[in-house]
C-alpha cells in the first residue's frame, strides 16, 4: 500500500526567500514520485517527477526535488520565491503494477508569498 | 494541441437527481483517469481506463458511481441519486498509456454542487 504525507497545510514565504515543501511517502515497491501545482480554479499541472535514474530532478519554474530513498522523502525546493508561486502544491506517488494508473496524492500545501 | 476538456464546468443539482460529467482527453492518449477533489477528503482516485477497459475501479465510492469510455476517447462519469456529500470538483486526466510513471495531464474540472 502507498501513502503520502505533506508536512504543513499552509506555508508562508517572503518573496525572494527559499521555498521548501516537504513530502514523505510509504511504498512497498520503488515508487514513482510527482509534484503537481494547482492555481485557483484550475486543474493540476506537473512541476516535476522522479521515475528512475538521477535522484535530483529539475522541473518547471525553477523548482527541483530530490528523491531520498533512505528517508522516504521527495521534498520540493525553489531558491527564490516569486509572487507567481502562490498556489497549492501536491505530492503524489504511483507504484505501478496492478495500480498502474493510480496516483495517490498528499493533502496539499497552500503556499502564500508575501512581498 | 488542445488539452483535456471537461463539461460542464459547473453543475448544480438537487439531491436525488442523476448527473453526467464528461471528459474529452488529449488526442492520442489511451489512458484516462477520474479523480475527485473535496475539502474533507482531498484528492481521491476514482477510476482509470486503458482504452475502453477499466482495470482499476477501486476508488469509486459507492455503486451510485459509474463510468464508461467509448471509442477509446470520451469518458462519462455518472452519479446516480446524488447526495450532498458528492459535492466536489471532479477532475479528469489523460496520458499516453505506454509506460508506468508517465505524466498525467489534467483538465480544469467540473465543480458539482448538490443541494
């Protein structure tokens, strides 16, 4: 069985400051990991994903995440926050196999960027 | 090309009525997914299709919920005898359907309100 925990339902960051969103997962098999962003009244947009290979993954809009198997984590970071980063962010895991198409999402983290 | 489209964008219905939600996937995508997003439950997987078959229906919350896909393209999610707890945003996504861990592309969602 798989599950995803996002620490912090709300995060407030100053413009120009580091953005750090935490995601931990549990999975019985090597997971596929995703970060999605949702802007108000819109669907989800993929930021980045880890499937295999390099554990540091770079995505759109300056975001990156590192897969740490020993810590079962996939934290999302961005060195310098922009006002346009204000949105809700979701971490998700997929195990493949019989659950080939199923994404299990975390509860989400709402990011507020202050001037 | 066009993204995933969903209709209607908003639906208000009375308790006990049936509703149909439609999803048009990206052209050429063989996999199609339905998720539900609600305040209390977050983002939940409902069902996914590979072609016209549904290998995983594990997320459908009750037998009032059903989904079909015809011609490997458009999908319809039907909720019979709607209840107030069915109020949520219903998101559809599609993907190529070729490899595990591939990106799912989301539509803008249908916002359902059951009075």
